[in-house]
C-alpha cells in the first residue's frame, strides 16, 4: 500500500503526540477560536473539537476531504458535512467502557445495590435475597461493535443474549422480529445510533410489549426512547430502567425523570473513563492511515445498526 503524506488538523496535544508517530501523517495543531495556521490550506483531514466549531472551519479548508470524529455517534454531523466530503467515526474506541456501564447498571438493579446503599446510610443491617443477572434473557438492540461488546460481557455473567440488527444475518435477528422478541426478554439494551429509523423507536407499543418488571437500558441516544411513554411505565411500577442518555438532555429541574421510581440515571458518562482519549486516537489513526493509503476508512458513516 502506497502511503502519501496527509496533513491533519488536530485540536489537542494528545493528537499531536499520537499522530506524529505515524509515517505519512503530518499533524498540525489548531486552537478553537484562533486563526488557523498557514498549513491549514493543505489539510485534507480535520479532527474537530466540537460540532459547533467545525462548521466555521469548513469554509476555511479548501482541500478538506475527510472529517474524522473522536466519537462513535455521528447524528449531529451527517446533515452538516458538505457534500462529497467523507465522514468517519471512532467506532470501536468506546465500546468496552459503554458495555461495562451496561453490565454495571444491570447488576446494580438485580442485586439492589441502590437499596443496600440507602440501608447503609440509615444504619440498617437488612439482609434479603436479591435477583441475579444469571439466566436473564437480554435483548440487545444494535448489532454493531458496541452490541458485540455488550453481548460478550453479559454472557460472561451467564445471561442469555439475543442480538437484533437492521437486517437478519447469522447470530442476529432482524428489527422486524422485535414484536415477537420483546415479550420474551427480561431486559432490553439499546445500543443503536440515532437515525431516522431509530428516532422514537421505543414508543408506547414497544414498551407495552415488554413483560412486567422488565428492565430497559438506554446506552444509545435519548431520542431513541419516547420519554413520556417511559415515565408512564416507570410511574406505574410496571417496568424498570437505566438511562445514561435522555430526551431532553441535560434533564431540566423538576423533570419527572428525576423522581421516577425504578430508575438508575447517569449523566451521559458510560464512555467517560480514563484512557478514552488515547483509545479514540488509536482508532482515528487507523482510519486516517487507511485514507492516506488510498482506501476508504472502515468507519465511514452509513445507515446500518
């Protein structure tokens, strides 16, 4: 594979250090809100600091061919990246930590860790038998990199995992099969990207098809779930849930999600762990090396989940 020299605009020192070790890659540092360096005129790749800042940069980068994200989600970008420009995500960098969060919240719910923590604060030695993740039937909606991470970790706890994707393939059920799969699932884990097909997919009918006392886990995007429909199920005590993402986000004061029963809530931190920046740049570097070698990056955005 022939490697050409590619100039890459990088938003931080971590990126300069990581990409500077790669042959054929010339990283150039830029500062948000400051004038671009002269080398920007040659830049073919932009690693953006944020969506808002990137929009202002496109018109100043006449040679730009690829926008390489450090995030796995691209829903904020797909409509704003100019036509003919490539958009690649950081799929693969955050799967392990997000899957770890999924396991953590399910264990917390089934082993009643929140209740035991409250007992500790109250000075109560309240022994009781809890539920277990073992033998639970877990439906993972999203069969990409993240879905695979979730499946492997849950199976280590002897859960029975079923994957659902856009289309059926070996080991993966099609999304059209959800009405038959939902009533047989103890927990449903959402790890899909936000697209026109997934926006609002978890609506009143979806939730009604889940059995009593089932758990909904959203590690995808808040708008995948109809918040009002979920709050109604939680308030009725029929379902439980764990949310790392919400709609709206952040949750405003007095919103019913703050006090909804049976809910474990975290502020969009499933992938926020130490070392994630380096893992993100490792994936980004692979995508940029593929582009520099005349190939299309593996993580080009498309509609599948």
